[in-house]
């Protein structure tokens, strides 16, 4: 039987052409053209990312896996505008990224909720910072909390919630100003395995219901395959694209998708990159 798994790293020319065509037409989604990063430090230069070219489609669930220190967080910071690339160009929704911009919602590894604000005020933080009309967004914040199962916890302080609940609140905070794009840097890394699975299912549901474009970084290969439309596998630092795989699992997915032979086949295939290269985080 022929494998259903396709890697498109074998056709770099076609891939590059696709990126520049989209860049030229200013398509929605995220486009990276020749984006690299070298940190300048007193001890010398630290090359962190080789020039990367890829495009993330609007509404796509795109997941990046790679070894520790290969430049995953650097990539996410550059797309959010928090860090300038050393070379190349990043387009988000057709606009070049030159500074932090409101087109994205960001979720970090730890929930990073403000301890003195209750859950609802934490979710409302982007609205306050952007000075958007509070009344208009209050209903939205409450609806999001309901969507992630936190109805009734609006007035609680962060310490009164479990780690998983805090992380769900931080996802609401990233969604409240209705960005088209969600950038998530190992968002479930601090959670226990069962909570993590629940969060995966919930995140997929939110993504389906809101139609967001999601770029998620993880060091869990099964998590990557379970969530993604496509998985980008990175090499060791300085990070480059080792492969991009289409995930051949139908949607909507439940945890049963992990019992699909195509799931284990792709997980194995991605693991092989790291057996030959060294270890994952
Ligand atoms: N501010 C910085 N100055 C110098 N080197 C950095 C800085 N931030 C990250 N690095 C280096 O760049 C590489 C990539 O870092 P990072 O993007 O955090 O990797 P990852 O998220 O994949 O673990 C690492 O080797 C790290 O040491
Ligand atoms: Mg990181």
C-alpha cells in the first residue's frame, strides 16, 4: 500500500515559487520569505535560524516541531513583530511585519495571568491595552470563557483556578480582540497528560468554530500530528526546514484519531528525523 504521507521538502523550487506568488498577491495567512535570525551578543554571533520560506494558509492549523534551541520561539517572536528578522520578509494578512501588531493573539507556555486581576479582567487585558470599547467586548469575553468551560469563574483570581483552567483563560485573552491569527508557543507544556489531551480537543473545537489561522509550537510529535493540518519539522540550530508533512487525518477529530494507522505512521516518520539528528526538547 502506498503511504498517504507526503513530504514536500523534496521540491524546494516549487515551494519557493508558491511563497513568492502568494507574497506578490498579498494573500491572507502568513508568508515568510528568506527569513533568518542571528542574535548579536557580546560573545559573538549566534546563528539561530537559517533562511526560511513557507506559507501558512488562512484558517490552517499549522504546527512546528523541532529540537530544543532550534529557533522555534525566535520564529514566533518574529511573526508577532516582537523581534526583527536578520534577513527576509514576513507578511501577516498581506502586510509586512515591522513592529508588534494587533493582528495576532499570542499564547505562551505559561498562562502569565496578572495575579491581581480576576479571570474576566485578565481576558479583557488586550481590550484595555488597545483602548477598545469595553462594553462591546465584555460580552465577547464572557462568551469565550463559556466556550472553554469557565463560565462562573469570571470573578475568581488566577490562583483559585487549576493550571489547565488558567491556560484556557489565557487562550480566551488571546482571542478576545478577535485576531485572525493565533500564535501559540508550547501552550500546554506545563500541563499533565490528561489535561493536555482535553486542551487539544478544546483548541481544535475553538479553531473550527472561529475559523482562525493557528501557528502552534510543540515538542510533542503526537500532539503535533493530532492537531495539525500540516506539520513543519525543524532541524537542529541554526534551524532550517527538515520537512513539511500533510496530516492525512479527517476532521473533525476526536482522541480516537490517534488509533488511526495513518497517525502512528506519521508520528514514526517524524520521530525518525530526530533519531538521526539527536534528541527533541
Ligand atoms: N536574546 C538572545 N541572545 C542570544 N541568543 C539567543 C537569544 N534568544 C535565543 N537565543 C539562542 O537562539 C537559539 C534559538 O532559541 P529559541 O528560539 O528560544 O529556541 P527554541 O524555542 O526552539 O528552543 C538558542 O540557541 C538560543 O540560545
Ligand atoms: Mg522555545
